[in-house]
C-alpha cells in the first residue's frame, strides 16, 4: 500500500481552513466561542495556518460533560479552534481513510449511514439462518494509542501530520495510553479505521459470507450454528490479541427471532423500534416540548431537533407511537 505524504501543507491551506471553519460552524453559531472566532475570522485563520505549519497548534483544550444516550457517556468537546483543525485535517485525509474500509463497514462514510447498514443486515437475515451480534466493552475508551499510531503510520508518511495526529491521540487518556474522546471528529475516523484490519481479516481470511459493521457494533451471519460458533471464537481471539479489545457477551440467534441492532429489532421482513429506543424517544420529545414551551427554542429550532427523532422512529413500525407523541 502506497502511503500518503505532503499533506500538512494541504491541511494548512487557507481555502481548506475557511472550508473547515464553515463546517465547524454548523449548529454552533450561537455559541460564544464560535462567535469570538468569527469576529476576527481572517486573523484566526492566519494564526491557525501558522501554528499548523510550525507544529505548535494547540490541542487538548477539552470541556467534559455527560449525557444519557441511553447509557451514561462522557462527551469531550474540543475548543472551537480545535474543531476547525479537526475538520481541516479530515477534509484532506478522508479519502485515505476511506480507501482502507471494506464495503460492509458503515459510519462516518457518505452514503453509508445507519439505515444503509440496517438494510444490509436485513438482507443477511433473509439469506442466512444464524446471526451473531458483537459489541466491545467501552470501545472508545479501550483504543490502544500505540496500536492506533502504528496503523496510522501504515497509512501516512508525512512526518508533520503524524506528529500532529500523535498529539491529538495523546491529548486524551482514559487509562494508561488508551482511549480517544467521544465527541471529536478525529475520534470518529480513528475508531472506524482502528477496526479496518479486522474487517479485512473477516472478509479475506475467515471469508464470512455476510458481515455488517457500524463503528463497534457488528453482525456476522452463518448457515449453521457450528459455523457461527467457529467464527465467534476466531473473532474473539483476533480482537483480543491484535487490538487489545474485550468483547461483551456475544448474542447468537436464529435469523427469524429478532436481532437487536442500532436501536432497532430486525427481522427478515420488518424493522421495529426496540424498547430502549422507544423510552429514549419519549424522553427526548418531552425535553424538546419543554424547551419550546419555555421559549428557549423557537418553532424552527424545535423542528430542527424533532425532525430527525421522528425520522428515526419512522424507520421502524411505530405509527401509533408517533401519533401519540405528536398528538
């Protein structure tokens, strides 16, 4: 594989930085630090360009907060200038990450979102009699820094870029040299790419007929229970030895009984919203109604938040639930 070089100059290019700024501003226009950046935009862009090229760009200025989604998660929000930096990096580096990902991998990829992953999973349910659902324990917090850095060195040869990526990786530690922060754009790419070698192992070594991965949630399909059990053991061994990851208990099912995946319960010919997602939907709708009634949100803001929720619910068979929520 030919590694990519001479990328730091493209990342620091003024046009790229302006483009990164506009992407970082989406949904942030009312934030104080975003407005401050905007008030002296040209000066901020010139400064960001200079610090990227000098290797002195600031990283790791995080704000931490917790959300229930539905489990308790610690979200790490980078300062606005660093958000611009992350977009600038991925504007340039996205194609190089993309080339390493196999067809059956979804998340952080254009045209390969949650609904495309679900449709592929349903095709697998119709073709195979058995399925196993896998998930890792505390995936983002378990990503090993040294393994990730070594993988990035197989992808890039630009020394300045690699130093910058190392600094971003090392700016966060959940435990000794492990973890990437939930909330960073760079973390989404790192987390998806961290499993790219595993994807190729599944496809090219195990030769599994159907496989669907969305970040760290993935399904493996098989024609017999014995075949599925063999896949499970091989996958457990590989992810422990090569990636230093621990699997949660694997769920093995026959294809017709309903498979939990990405907030839904999947059947060969229908999709239902699962119980946890229904509870989360009701809670979010209640919170959003309060925001509107208190005057904190206008009608436009309310609709911007509620529309994706209803779209998520509408993908499964939830007609009566949606009717009860919207009156």
